[in-house]
């Protein structure tokens, strides 16, 4: 299976025929057990966000917002989703690696596992085998779906089946192993910037260092995690449908704004490789605007647009 698996009906059917489909929903948590490292990781991130208001600094808020854009819009939406999963545009390999690294800092796992899970989602969207359909439960689709303890073998087979192109790139594999160290390094850097923060207008010391960690890691990751998780849950339940697709995908304006254009989800499921998920002028898609900017700067090419899709092509 190649990079464009989700756009080839015959490849999708092959994947379905060979898939050993597990049950989904809360029953899977009971059957498989809980992946405690993942649960502790998510719990720790939320704990940091809860403490953050007690260490508020305007500088911390600004850095938090900048990191939200870099890790959420650039890393996950542009990098993980539109570039690496769907091939909506092409770019230089070092930029692909940078996008994968920034996506990893979102806290959502490495590019290898993210891309594999998302391609599988498109193969089985809202059917048996979908990793995160609201048909198996709202909270399951939002955040419980990645908490069962599937085991290392299951994860390895998932990536081998749905993201073999990613496995061939040794740098992507290296970035995969950097997931936890990169977060620890980011935390240390943020703390040091705050501790010696007089150069950015902070008072410096432990309190300022802790403030940057709480806002730059905790609040920032909680925001990016939940607005992207909403794509799996909320935009498969609420909103309007422009296209008749074989799943429950919907367009929801407020998720579109919060998630950098990813909320126009029915548009995306209808034409998965199209770089822009906003198909009307009022459907704001910040991620696409950044792709266009990269294109104008010569950093992106072969950008797939709706006009490039043959008119007789039916929605997926």
C-alpha cells in the first residue's frame, strides 16, 4: 500500500479483506486493558494546564499561542494530515521531516502512528474497523480510542500495513523515537527561557520558568489535542453535509475556526487529497492559506486543488 492508499478503492477493499477487525468502544478498554503510559501522559498534560492559570504571564500566553500554530496548524494539520497522510502537496524532504517533528510536539504521537491511524480511518470511516467512530461512543471517538493496550506487535503491524512509505524513510523512524525526548527537551528549553526571561520582559527565576512550561507545554498541548480530537468526534456528529459520502462526516464552522480549517470535514472526506478543505469563500481554512504561502515561496508544489479533480469524480 502506498502513500495514496485512501484514494484508491481497490486498495481500500484489499485492506478491508485482510484486516482482522477488533471490537470497538468501551468494551475494548475492558478486553485489551489500559495503556497506562498513554493515560498518564494525557493526564499529566491536563494537570499542567489546570495549574497554569496560577502562573499566568502575558509572555507565556504569547509563546503558547505561537506554539499552538507551529505544532497544531503547521505540524498536525499541514504536516501530519495534508502532506504526509494524503499527499495534498509536495515539498522538500527536510521540510517533511520538520513538519513531522513539529507534529510530534503536539503530543499526539509520532508521524508514523498518526498517519497509519488516519489512513485506516479513511478506509473504514464510520464502519466496523474505524479506529474512532462516534458510532462506538462519543467519548470513544474523542479520546478513549487510543487508550487500550493493543501491544507493540499491533502497533508495528498497523504502521507496516497503512504507512509503509513512512517506514522506508529512516529519518521519519528516527523522529518517531524522538517523541518523548523532544518533549522533555522542549520543557527544559521553555524553563530556561523563562528562568533567564528578563530579555523578554519577564521577571526571571523559577516562577517565570514554571510559567512558560505550564503554558508552553500544558495549555498549548491541551488546546491542540482537543481541537484535533474534535475532528474525530464532533464533526462526525454535528454540522451540515455538502456532499453525500459513505460516512457521517460533517462541516462545522466553529471547529473549522478552532482547528485551523480542519472542521470542514465533509468536504475533506468527499475529496481527501484536495489541499483546501474549505470549498466556499466563507469556509476559512488557515492551513490551506499557509500551504499557498509555501507554494508562492517555492517551498511547496503539486498542490492538489478541487479544480484538478475530474468533474465526473464521485465523492468518496
